[in-house]
C-alpha cells in the first residue's frame, strides 16, 4: 500500500510537471513569443510532444511561424480520432481558413468549407467556447456567400454570444453592419453599446474603426486614445497602437501620433503584427523625410512568407528611390 501511494504521488508530481511545461509553451504562444514557445516545446519529452496535447501545441507553433500547411497536415488526421475535442476543431478551422486565404483559386473554396465546418462543429460541441464562436462569427461576417459566408448566420451566432459576453457581442454586431455596408445601423449599435458600456475599450476601438471608414482622421485618434485609456490587456493596447499608426500611414494625418504609437508598439515585448508594424512606421518615416531611418527599419522586415507585404515593400523602395 505504501509503495502504491508513493507511486501515485510520484505520478502526480510527474503529471503536474508535464502540465506546467506544456503551459509554458501555451503562455509563450499567447504572448506571441515564438522563440520562447519553441524553446519550451523542445524541453518536452518525446512522449509529451507526441501526445494529443503536444501535437496540438506543435500545430500552434507551426501556425505562429506562418507554416500553415504543416499545421493543417498535422491536425487533419487527428480529427478522425478526436473529432469531439473542441479545441482541435477550432485549431483545425484556423489552419483551414488561412490555407484558403493562401491557396489557388481552385482550392480556396474547399479549404474555406473545411474551416467553416470545423468551427461550426466546435460551437455545436460547446456553445460557450468563445474562440470558436468569435471565429465563426468572423467567418460568416467576412466570407463571400460562394465560400459559405452567411450574414444571417453571423447574426444568429452574435445572439448566442450576447448571452455570454454582451460587450463583445456589440462589437461583432457593429462589424457585421460594416460588412453589410449599413453605416446607420453600425452607428446606432455603437451608440447603444457605449450607452451600456461607456468605458469599453473594445467599443471605443470599434468607434475608431468606423471613423476610419468615414475618413474622419482626427476623430480616429481621439477614439483610439480613449480606447487606450480603458484597455486592460497588452493585446488590446497593441492592437490599438497598430491601428493608430496604420491610420496615420494611410491618411498622412496625425503623423507624429502615428509614429509615437508604432514606436511604442515596437518597444513592447513580442509586438502585434511585428513586420507590418515596421512597414507602417517606415512609411511614416518616409513621409517625414527620415529616409535613413526608414531604410534601416525596412532592412529588418521579414517578408519571406507574405506576398502582399513583399509587394508593399517593393513599392515603398521605389518611392524612396524617386525621392533620393
């Protein structure tokens, strides 16, 4: 009996150690610390890495490194054995939808369908699982009907979300109205949302995005400043800073505010949209005539797996050449 008890204690300690090590990977991924996540994953044993949870972590690492195909190929066969696992359906849906964005015209619809079905299955398995609910709302809001997007379904999912998180649901409803090109409904939903949640960083951020739609550039920065004051997480702060800088780069208005926002973002650990943030800041430096600073920043940008960013950089380099 003593030996059995001792064995159970040791097993419990081992299990706790494994969970802690896996949580280190999870924590680093949430912080966008890819290097730290890879290092933590490498410290797991072979059995830990090949376990179901370990394989999901491996897929997330692939995804974080923009190795979407590897993530998809790893997750797809797991669905046949563990189709009732909510997180697995959600992660596979992520990889399939990004594959759809990257694939040729002949494969796009197939990947999009797989992603939609995975997210719908995840919500069916657990209607309170917010990541999947958020994802399927985003899909039906933004995807064209030929790919399975359905604005009416988005609205139904938003109603489900409202029971769980009414503040977040207002933001999704406003995004849906924007996608439907119904600015009056978007504005009225925003007004109602801010009436109920006047200190909502999320809704103040959405307000700024509506101002971008209307090219009300000074109002954009006012809304983002208010959103920043009420932000409670680094993820919120980083997204606000990025969009503030992007708005300045796009409009040429409030350039100093945009520069400060992006410099603040890039000074933070594991910045949101790191390479795009550097590109936006380089744009602003060029606007200010700081060509040397722009070139130095552009030399740090990794555009290897992003054709759009590569094209934007080429265009900016041409602009700099004309100015020189």
